[in-house]
């Protein structure tokens, strides 16, 4: 891969119009603005990040998380762009890398269903363990692989590229570079070793178009699986996400008293060597940061700054491997020893103390039941559309989803689109209404 071809401002579905300009913004800034003002992005404010929503203590949701990831992504992209420009790298859009990465960061969680990973699991297991298992005989193997491995990453690519009913060709008509930057797993579901994959079967050709235009090579694999090299900027988007969710979860856990002050400070200081720790504590004293919350916020900023610089340096050190498609793992796995070990330890603490805490488990259990019930009732409705109750349920679905299409696979995907696009609050509201738990008049 080479940088001159990798950065393109051509738009999916609007290739014939890519030279037209309507204002002074770059095409990549227009991508960013298009996402900020979109309905799927707004809905992230009511989607669970880790802790239940809403609560008396404000913690992160998918929207605030995405904005923070975009901020770190912008810094990473700008640092890489500056380094490439300084060595004389050719290409008219090298300076736009920070904007592209920030935009992809905004979009990286768009496809996540309500209730986070619990929602993903509910959709998958409805078909593998639930009442939807009988549908395997009615759909293609590729489509069955898609829905039994349903993944928010692939769903984000679908949201941005699919031409929903009434939507123009190319969906959001984003630039090729922005779209490529969100495909963390560049292969279809049937080529995935685990549940993670990059795009559903209906969007397969869209990804191939993007990959071919940007010069992303298809890899030669021993099993002949259909896989591509990762687009280089994906590593920066992934790093920004890794940095934010791990460190911000620690701050949220402190606010919710899952971790005490001493534990939170110890975890954050562990990213630094002895000299670094001493310098930070000295600055806390000099700035008169006596408030515990202010101390945690300062420490969080220091850790994020350190990890951003480490990931930037790692990217540049392994640039050749990344462009060759041979780099293995994430950037965070290759940073220097002290912060890497601290990150691993924080991940272990998060798994044992945070992600298995009672508030998190409660929302996962409730969310799973809500999602499973919605899937069961809506799939039954599209299988028996002539029934009175089915017609009532189908009548609730937005016209952009082809819920009454003659093709069963299209109808099933419409159900998944409808349910996965809900916010936590809306999913709960629909669940309560269709189950007779609440009425608008009561």
C-alpha cells in the first residue's frame, strides 16, 4: 500500500460527482459534519457504554465515548500526518489524516445495538439458541453466518453504506478513506475465526469497491479465506478507542465507588516510571489539586497523553509492516514495556472489578431479555404478516426498513436494522408497550 493512493476524497455512490464542491470545507470535514448532524449519531446519547443509563452520577454513554475517541484520534492522526509530511511523503491529502481518523472514531460505534455486547449476544443467540433456529433452512449459508455472528462493527459499515428505502445510493455517501478506516476486521462473516467481522453480505461489494480504489490488497491465506490487509488508519482509530475505553472506564468506576481513590490513583500512576510518577505528584501539589475528582481527572489526562504518544511512535516504527499488511495485533500491544504492562493490568482489573460488577451485570441481564423478546416478536410478525398482531407490530416500523419485502432475508435484515438502531430507552419503551407492561394513558 502507498500513501498517495490510500487517501482518497472520492465518495461511495457519488463517484461521478466527486469533483463538485459546494463550499470551502474539505471532503473529509464534510464527512465529519455529516456524522455529527446525523440521527444514528444522536442516538448514541442513549446507548450504554458500560454502566447503566440514566443514573444519578453521570458516566459515559456511547456518544460521549465517541467524542472522546475522536479527540484522541485527531491527535494521533495529526501526529502521523506531521511525521509523513516532514519526510516529504507525497499525496495531496496527507494533512487530512487527523480529520479522517477523527471522523472514523465518531462512526466506530454507530452499529452497536442497545445494551452493548449484551444486545449483540441477544441477536446472535436468537438464531443459534432461541426460536429463530428453524430459519437456518430458509436462508443462504452466507446470510446465516451474518446473523448468527451479528457484530456492531459490520453494522456500522452497513449504516453508512446501505441504501435504505428512500436513501440515495451509497447511503451516507462517505469518502472511501473514512469508510475504510472503520473496518477493523476486513473480511466477511464466513471468513471470520471468531464472531468479529467487517461487513455483512449485502455490503460485500461496497467494501470490495473501497478496497480496490484505495489499493488495499487481498491477503493470501492458507485456508483460502477472503481477507484483506487492514487499512493503515484503522490502527489509529483502534488505538484511540483502546486508550479511551480503558482509561475512562477507570474514571467512571471511581465515580461510582467501584474503585476507591487510592486504587484509581495507583492504577493510573502505574503507567509511568518512577521519575514520571514523581513529576506528576509534584505537579498536583504545585497546582493545588486537593480535590480528589480533580486529581483523578489530571491523572487521566496524563495517561491518555502518554498512551497517545506511545501509539503514534509505535505506528511510525512499524509503518513498513503496516503498509505491507504484515503487522500483527494492535498498536497498544506494541508500546513500551512499562505502559504496556500497566494497560494489561488495568484490563484485568476492569474485567474482574468493573465489567462483572452488579450494576453492569444487571443492565446486561435486563438488556438481553428485552432484546431477545423484541427479536422473537418481530421475527414472528414478518413470518406471519397476515395475523392481526403481526400487522400491529409491523406498523410500528419506520418506512426506511423493508419490513414487508418479498425476500425473507431482506425482511429479517430489516428487523435487525430496526431493533439494533434503537436506543436503550426506546427499546425498553417498546418492550413494555408490546408486552402490556405499560400504556401511554397510564
